[in-house]
C-alpha cells in the first residue's frame, strides 16, 4: 500500500478542490501520432456565480501526481474548450478540455528545406525558428547520420516532426515540461540517454499490473518486409570520359544510338537539363535548339523534353554513332527488404510513392523506416496498473513483456499511449497500451495523404509574400451647413389690414390683399383699391 495525492493547477492556482474526480477525469498521452489531452468537469451549483479560480480559455493547466512523497508532473497543456451543460435538471456542469503542449507548438508553420543534416539538427532548427518560445530540445537524440533531404511547405511543426520521424523510423513527443523528445525508441538504453526504461515489467508474478486487464495480441495484418519507394528525380551526369569519384559523380552515357538513314527522331532514356546537353553525330558536335520553338533551319538537332526525344533537322545518314551527354533527371526507385522476416513469415511487399523524395539515399531511408515499423508482427499489449510506480510511467518508455502464460519471453515493447483515470480523488489508474511494432491506423493514412499533398505543392523561393497588417485609426468627420436663399413659391404682397384680419386673413394667411399676381387670395368686398406700403411674404402658387 502507499499514500498518494492528485494536484491540478491553473497556472499557480490550485483548483483541485473544484474538480469532479469521476469517470470524466481523463489524462491521455500519445506517442508520435496524435496530440494528448486532459478532460475534467467542474460543478457550478451557484451559477451564474462560478467557483473561485474557474479556468478560462488559454489558461495553462498542470497535473501533479504524488506517490509516497515522490511528486511527478504528469501533464501540462492549454485550455482549449469550456462547455457548460445542464446536469440533473438545474445544475450547471462545466466540461473542460485541455490540449497538451502540441497545441501551442502548432501555433506557427514551417517553410524550409533541409538537406544533408543530422535529424538532431533539423529538429533543433524547427523548434528554435518556427515554434513559440518556451520549448526546449534537451532530449533530441543525435542520429550520427545525415538525412539527405526533407521539405516542409507551410506545415505545422508537429506534422514536420512526425514526417521526419516516419522517414527515419524514430518517435517523438513533448513532455509536461515542454521539452521535446525525438529519438530512436527501440534503441539501446545503455547507449543513449534519450531512451528510457519503464519502472515496471509485464509479467505473471510481480503484481505490478492488474492481471485481469492484461491483453496480448499478435497481428501480421500490416506486416511489410519488402518495400519499394518511388520518388521524384535526381540529377545524374553522363559524359564521354566519366569520373565516378567526381563531385557530383560522372557516368558513361546511356543514350547512345546508331543512326538509320531516313530516321530523324530518336527517343531518350531520360529528360535532360538542356543547358548541359551536348549531342555528337559521328564524333561531330551538333547545334541544338528547342523542338516546336527553334527555327529548324538554324540548328542541326531539336530537343523535346516532354517527349524525351531528339529530332535531327536533316537526315543523319546510316551507321553513324549518336551520343547524348549532359545532366539527366533520373527517376528514383529504391527497394529494401528484411531477409530474416521474410524467412520466418514470408514476403509482404509494399510500395510508397512520394515525389518529394529527391535522392536514392532518402528513398532507401524511407523504405528501411517502413520495415523498421512494420517488418515484425504487431504485439499490442494493454494493461492497467495502480502500482507505486504509476506516476513514473511515460509514453516512449521501453517495457518488457515476459509471460509464460502468454508464451512470450523478454519481448521489448514501446509504451505508445497512457490514459490516467481517477479511481478516487487521491489515486489515479494508468491504462497503458504498448506496441512491439507499429500499426497502421486511419489517422496514419490521412496524414500520409496530407503530407504528400503539401509536399507536392511547390512554393518557389521567388514567391512574394503579401502580408495584410490591420491598423486601428480614428477618423473624425465634421460637416458645415450653409443656407443660401433661392426663389421660392411666394411673392411680396401688402400686409393685411385689421378688417381683413377680422375676416380671417390672420387665420388664413394664404389669402393676401390685392390681386392674385401679388400673392393674395380671393379679394374681400371692402378691400381698398390701393396697396399698402408694408409688403410681407405671401404664398403664390398660381397667378390670375
């Protein structure tokens, strides 16, 4: 027996007391292929008043698990979802989802090409130049070999690391302290500080696992022990005096023909860089133009790169030697197999098509990585544990399966996934999944298609980057009104007399004094025959 405690922090605030330690409390960590997450619930019985220190979107959450005074940080991440739901009729329950540090890592994208570099240096460069501050690379293993080429075209850092890991057969993850682990998980623990061993073993007698939960499955469904890789093209120099030790190496021409009288067109094995192309006929150099573009009367040979052919503009005669030299674009095709696996299980072939592979070495690395991952039967082992070492378990660790009951002896597996679930408010149970080889999932297939699509979308270095920068500014508008007099529907007419006002002139102002032409209305019987000297405005919509 042991004593244990669970602590959940929102930044530096302890929020353990407001969390529901039920079946919704789940910490998931996954090696290489997926991001992990932490989900939990918080009750809000006084809603809309929320509990003190209620997590907010973007907060950083940490989980510590202590067993017998050994405190371990088992999760760190960012709050990405808060969903209030009604529970039990009136009670509000807040469902919180926290993404691991992979979410923060992917807040930027990578646009870069790497060639002839150690995988350690590639990862360090990605983290240093394309990721937010705060991530470290203390557990990125030196490969002591060079990755020929790998290209990232505006891809998220986690996808870049996964693509690189897949190419060379390695694994990676980010620990709760934001340190990136990138390493060969199946390597010798004694030879690399990045490779670690689990504190427990899977066996029949130690009692370190919950025996009824042990599940051992062996599967060859996804076995691949003979792999073809169809890549893009690479440049290869063909010259009459080859020098394989040159940089780049030079080779004897492959496009060598004997002319036939009346035959003007000769197919080529490879397309050539026309700027390096030379053609000789019976030892004499020929002038070269571009087919369908150059005037045939000005050159001796026309080159067609799409049709991969040369066309003589005059009959080359019979029996003359035609030699084509230059830098050819040679298609990449590599094949790697595992003789031991084939001898034991039979041959299972696979083909990978990736036009972003630009060298034979890279194609061979990709094929070998596929065999490393899928060249053996998949041992999928699942178990639960509440041992005193539960808080020291981590994805990426090596763990040994040694079970006489299952007929497996000293089989080294890699911990691929751990789910920590709450048994009580003080104790966690680890649900562990280990693999002895790799398994192809739907996510793997979709990721491969996505990587190929992004890789084949070429963005030239000369592309102009147009950045839209929002700028806040205030604009004040003022308006001045000027009133200018104009001719209106009225005329000047004499002011009404007291008698006229008494007869309604004051009430009906439109009935002025005098004739209609002066703006007056109908004349009164007692109107004076002459106008008064005091004119005022009268409406005059019509004249008599």
